[in-house]
C-alpha cells in the first residue's frame, strides 16, 4: 500500500537464493530498508526525466508528470529535464522472445515439483486447454504459450545472446550511461498510462509508456508510487536507478509519497469515472 510497506517487504525478502545465481551478491546487501525512509529525502537530489518513449503519449498523464516534478522541486530536488535514455527505443526488440524462453523453462520447473497434479509441463497445460477449449478459452487463445513451447532451453545460443544484448542496452548503455552523464540520483517517468479497461473484442489496449521495462531488463531496482488519477484510474510515477540503488530509490520515493499523498484505496468500480 505504501513505500513503507515495500521497504518492510523488501527487508524480509532480500538475500541470496541458492536456486538463483543472480541473487548471490545479495547477502551483503540485505539490511533493514525501512531505515532509509526519509520525509526530507528529495532535498539536494538530482532527478532526471526520461521523456523520450515514456512520456508524450497522453496529455493527461503528462500533466500529472509535470505536477509531480513541481512537487519534487518544492521538496528540494534539482530536476534535469529531459534526461532521456539513449537506448530506450531499442530495449523491447528481444523481450518477448526472452520472456517466452524463460516462461517455458520456469513453468516447467515449477510444475515438475508439484506432487498432486497430472499437469507437469507447459505442453501439458496447452493440451489441457485444447481439450477443454470451451471452458478455458471462450474469449482468447493461447498463442503465447504455444510459441513459448517451441523455444529451446536457457542454454541456447540465441537466448544467451539476446539476454546479454538486452542487459547491455538497458544497463551499461542505458540507465548507467544516463545517470553518469547527468550526475543523477534517479531517473523518473510515468510508470505507464492509466490501466487498460477489459475489452473482450480487441483485448486490453496499451496504456502507453511502460517505464517498467528498462530496470526490469537491466535487473536494476524500480519503485513506483501513485502520481494521480485519470478518469478515476490510477497512474504511477517510477523511480529507477542503477544496480543496488534500493536505499536511494526508497528514500526518494518515500519523500515524494509523503509530500503528495496521492494514494486512494482501491474502489473496485464497475467502470471508469466520467470525469478526468
């Protein structure tokens, strides 16, 4: 619900997982992350704004972003606008393929450990859905799962090449290069546009932006906080930084959250509001 909640949860979760080599360095980074929460945490910070690709697709979202930047200035931050990520438009080139490789591998690993299920692989899931298509797929198919099933293992040369290229573009050449060039403590942008409304005819339309991608691809931390509402639908602002920058991001996000207090509890409304 809050940045404090996120810090508490991260404190419990942080550390190495013997089944995941990417977490090996986490042992020395596991601390009480709530100690970094600081209402005055934006004072003196340098915040860059990644506008290219991540803003400019929605006037209403852009107005919320401009108001968020004003709030940060008032809290003592220096705003560097724009501080675009040079590689932003190349980041998504391989991501669906990478997702499909990893989806197959991880789902197979999970299902193989089940003790009371006849469904033990992605192939089994696909077969089950086909056999029960009327109940399981009345509106949409399973094209992504079928494409995933055709992918090879995580040891394949294609997968390893795409993974390395994505991490380099998003990390070293992307977030890291931008932060170094502008001497930033963090980069911000709208997390994405307002959430999609369910549409059984066309599928869920894109809300635009998706500033979730750079940090996810690089393997870097990312904190999203409420930025406001469009037609009653929540819009977030994301704070992104380099590797192991969780303490800084939590401090900045907490200070912004406390200065603005945009969060409203979910209303589970039947549809969007008619007023912006």
